[in-house]
């Protein structure tokens, strides 16, 4: 079994959204006590509804946001509180692919300048020629042409722009990449191409991924393990096939029941689990289980106590239903 390259323990990221000086204090608990591990050369898929804290968790791990509590152990070192030169060194090891391929690229820079910029910041190469050769090599790796180096982002399609973003993330030879919904803004016909590209790059370069998405079927295709988030908390973690075919948590079962099936005969027989009630506000989240207000199996205890993760073989589920 490979070593864990990333260990996240009880991570919390809160935002103060108090509107006025004399208004009651309001804190958004975007990430509220999340724990998980990612092994070397592994893809950890992170799924959940919009607003559940997936992207905030990813941005906290790469230190775009500062956590208020918890540990981010990367290669044996807790980087939750690092700053300055240490943070710069960390960013060389961990990169991010952003969700929006239109907003994440500087429209005033050429493709060559965009990909070269991380090399300049981290002083990867000594000469301009070495950097330009590496940029051309990266363009080929992501399926673009060497002559694209002089063009601007506006001259490319959404899929091509995302490939440029992937090339930029590879420029400093990282060990870990956070993929923040890298295919959600792309056409369906392009999504599979980008997923296959990421899998090929991972195999060739020995990378580890945190792959964030809201499409469980797509996450199953690329991930070794899956974590299911709801309202800032991790509901279930387990091997991809196990979570997909034998979900444990009521929320995971509801998510899977919503996946469209292309065969109309099978789709008619499938039972859809409809979640009733409103998603609670992350400012006033439930005292007990985060999912208790929408769970058909919730008991009085669920509204009062927060369930702790329960280990079941290779899996972990935060639900009182599985207590012995």
C-alpha cells in the first residue's frame, strides 16, 4: 500500500459575514471538521451539492484560504499555518486547476507567458530557451500545437483553454493537483477528452489528484476513492466502486438516485429518492447531524448529536444507523 501524500484532519474554514458594526455576528462554516487522506498516485473524488464546501476545501488545501483550525499534513509536514518562503515552496509541490477556463487565464498574456510564469516565479530554469522548450513540451502533452505559444486565450475554445490551465499547473512539476470542477464549464463532448487527458498525465508523471465535481458518475470514472460532502461536513468516504454501487449514507443514496440513466426501460424501474425540505444555512447549521433536516431516517438523537465517522472495512460513514 502506498504512503499518504496528503492527510487532512478536522479541517475548519469559517468566514465572517457580519454586515454591520452593531449587527449580530454571523459566521459561515464553509468547511466544518473535515478529515480524509489521499495516497500517492491516487485520485480522491469529492462530490456534493452546490454550496456544500467542496471548492472551499480545495482552496484551503492549496492555501488560498486560511483554515481556522485543523491540520493539512502534506508529505509529513503540517502546512496549515505556513507563510512566506515556506508557502512558496509548498505551492511548487501543489498546484490547482480552476473551474472557469475563461476567468482563470490572463487575457493580456500569451499562452507562452501564462505557462512560463510559474517557472519564472519558482526559478525552475536558468535560461529563456530552457523555459520556452518546456512550454512547447507541455503544450504537446496537453494536446495543443507548438505554434499556439504566441496566441492569446481569446483565440481558443473552452476545452483548449482548460488544456492551457492544465499545462500551467504542470509547469513546476508538482506532486499533487487540486482539480476544482475542471470539466463543469465544458461541453459534454469535451469533458471526456479532458478526463482522459488528466488520467494519462497522472499515469506518466505519478501525480495525485483531489478531483472536485458534482457529477457522481464522472467522479466514479476517474477516482480511486470518493468522499461525499454535505453542508461543510464529510458524510461518507470509501473506494469508488463501493460508494457507487453500495452507498451507506442516506445522502449518498439520494445523490446516486438522481443520476440520469440513458436506457428508458431501466430508468422507469429506478426509484428516485426525493429529498424534502430546504438545505440549512451554513450560518445556522443544525446542532446535530448536518443532514438531519432532510433525512427520512432521522431520529430525535440526530437533531441533538453530531455523528462521528464510523469505520466499516475500507469505508467511513458519519451516521448513527451504523453504530453497533
